C-alpha cells in the first residue's frame, strides 16, 4: 500500500501561486489605467489574439479578452503576485 502521508507525494494546494482578478469585463481604457500602460499597447496584443502581460517588481499584470459589447472590447484584469506572502493560507 502506498504511503499517502509522505509530503513529497502530496500536492500542497496551500502553497500554490495565486492570481487575483482585479476587474471583470471592463474596458481596455480601464485596464490601461490599472496596469499603467497605454490603450494601444494592450490593443496591440489583443489584436494578435494574445493576452497582455506586464511584469512589475511585485508580480505580473495580465489582461484577458472576454469578448465585445456595444462595440467595445471587454477584458478581465488579473494580478499574479510573486511575493510569497500573497500565497493562499
């Protein structure tokens, strides 16, 4: 019988990196304000069917396209911190 108590065999979900949704279904203009980059910079990536990503000292900003509404591109903005203090407890 396998030893399921061995720490090397277990996936510790409490030490996994966290990505925090900051805004859901917002405009590219709002996303640009949040991540500190121009609208054009974000639009450029989205037109290439890629997510926008900006690395900063404390983590990574990510902008995901979620579709369109009334002619505007809607995006989700998330932040993935690199500091261990942001890990789930």
